[in-house]
């Protein structure tokens, strides 16, 4: 077992510029970009690794001062920074610009950074099955689980199952969608990596940026939350879990512990009430220099402990808010439940779910204890994401077989009552406030940097968009412009 989360992070308590964790995140993302996705390391460093947590990684300052080293034989990635006075000044200036009005003893922080002299953080690739992990600050690379080989079938490009398709895709429709994607991919500031358009079960549009292809599992971030919600539904369908029963987490099952009232429904609806600061909280509330919501991406934590040992802040089902402790608690429940069923939690998603849909490229990464970090460390191909979107579009049916429990899709797209704007459901987003340029019945998976699976029942449509996190700040505007072009092209073909 690891140290409890609070004690293991105490060395970073009240840190102003969390340089150790910033480099850890960058090393982890770069390691997976190279060894999981197969991307060029310099391209991934500039477009993804330094931009993963929005402004919290101070990407412009790190791009100037941080240096990466890749060892393909080991295999691992190290990212280092020499904390010269100039580097310290740039980091502090970037932090102050990102958090205007935040008060700190900047002279002391400058002295602290310079006193560190240099920092190196590392990530190691554990294998194709579980991807990469952050190496702890002490350099201990020991794993507390045995990595598994995941047996997969043919790659995504080997074919497309047109289950549920009314007719072959019309060549003119494909040409119209292809034209609609020309301008978005020509815009270098859009950072599109992959776009796939499926209507009536058939691919009517597919495009990849230079250097990318249909077989590359790309950074998907919080779309993994929707996968975990779906995996939980599979266990519910087997009778192993109940939606409104107490969440089966041992740390909460003590007399007088208010967390005993948290149910599976509350966790799925991101309404547990567990204490966890987020990026929407003010900077003074962050105890470690990052929101607690981001800590699973920035340190070598035991994710199950981190999520389930958090105290309660609000009564369950009274406050809806986007916090990683809820899906990571679900991941802990998934792990323990599969073990009780006699299964292997690491191989279960592929063998018991993904294979049914022909999904071959989805990689769910773990911590050093083999627990899925589904809140963000996951990688998938556009075609794999389209398949799970199509499953939801078809109400959980695939090739005439029920894969998701009856009623699950309806529940998963029903607004969670504790969310004020009714924009969230069961680890899935709703278009209730018209943020997305698609019809109001749209529901979708979403991840940082503009990762999306849009499901549009009224148009019998699924659209997958994957991109680089460097385009985070402007991605919604760019994605919406692309969506308008796609739907206009499809509508024009219908009108003809």
C-alpha cells in the first residue's frame, strides 16, 4: 500500500509554482504520445505534453526552458529544467499572468526555485496493455502489479462494421463532407488530429492531420470517464452492482461516516459531494499549487486511495460539479467488483466489452497499482470512439444483440438533478445550454483539448473529433465552426 494521499503530497503543500508536478505531467503525456500513439516526440512535446492542464503547466515558459530526453530501449521519457534565475523569473511571471491578483511571497518563491537548481521528472512505458505511468519523485520504478498483454483483433483500418446501416454511403455525400473538412484542417491553429463522421451507420467522412492515421490511438482525456460509466453499466447488467445502493467502497462503510450515503447514481452523476478543489475554484484554495482535480495527472499516486479517502464536503446529490474523485471512485468500484466476479480488471474491458464492438485500439492507462486513471489517461482511435458512439446511438444494441442494459442509454442522457444548468448526466455531457453547434438532443463524451464523441439521434449521426491540447483555449469555437460545415454539407445532400 502507498502512503495516504494527504501525507504523500505534504511535501508539496502550499507550493506556489508546482514545478515538480508540472514536469511529471509533461513527461507522462510525452511518454504515451511516443510509445502508445507513435507520434514524433518533438511534435508531441510542442503540441500536447506542455499544454495538457491548460495554463497550469505554464506551457510557454516550459517550452523555453524545459528539455526532454527519450530512451526507446528502456523505455522512458525524462523532462528536465535548469532553474537558473532567468528560468525562475519566467516561471513566476507566467504564473502571475495565469493567476492575476494571487498574493504570494514572490521573493521567497524565486529563492526556492533557484535553490532547487534543477528538476527532472520521468515517465516509463509499461507495455502496450497499460501504457505509461509517472515515476515517483524518489525515482522508484517498481510496479505493484504485473502488466498484462491485451489481446486485440485487427487494427481499425482493417475494416468498418456497418451494423445498423440503412444503405452504403453515398459517394456524393462523402465528397460533400470531405470538402467541409478542407478548411478546418488547413487551419493550423485548430489543431485537429482526427475527424470521423458516421451517418446511418456508415462512414461519410474521415480525415487525419499529416503524420496521423486511423490506427493511431490518440490522447482522449476525459472521454475515458464515459467509458468507465459504460463499464459500470455492464456490471449493473450482470446484477453485480445496483444504481441506488450504497457505493461498495470499504473506506466509506463505517458507522457515522456520511459517505455511506453516496450511491452509484451519485458518482455517475458527478454529485457525490466529496471534497476536491477544481480549476473553477480560486487559486488560493489550491493546497498543492494545482487543483486537487488535476493531481492524478501530476503525481505518482495510488489513485484508488486518492479518490476514496477524500472527506465529504457537501451532502450527496445536492451539488453537481465536475471533479475527478467521482469517476476514479467508480474505477475503484469497477476493479473490486470484477475481482469479486473472478475476473481480471485489466483485461476485462477488452475481452468483455470492446471486442463485442470490434474496438481494437483503446488503451486505458493505470497507476503503479494497476488501477485505471480513466479520468484522463486513455488513448483511442477515432474509429473505436465512433463505435462506442454508435452503440449509444442504437440504444445499446449491436448486431442485433443487447450490449448495454435496457434503459441505460436513457438514464445516461438524462440530466443529473444536482447540476444547475442540467448539462451533465451519467459521465456524459448534454447540449442543454447550446454550447455545441449541433441539435439540442445531442449528447457527448468530452475530453481536454477538444476530444469529442458527439451522438445526435435526430440526425442518426456520430461525429468524433480528436485534437492536440495546445488548441485548448480556442478549440470550442474551431470545433463548432467545423460542425456547422459538416451538418450543412449533410443537409445539402438531403435537400437535393
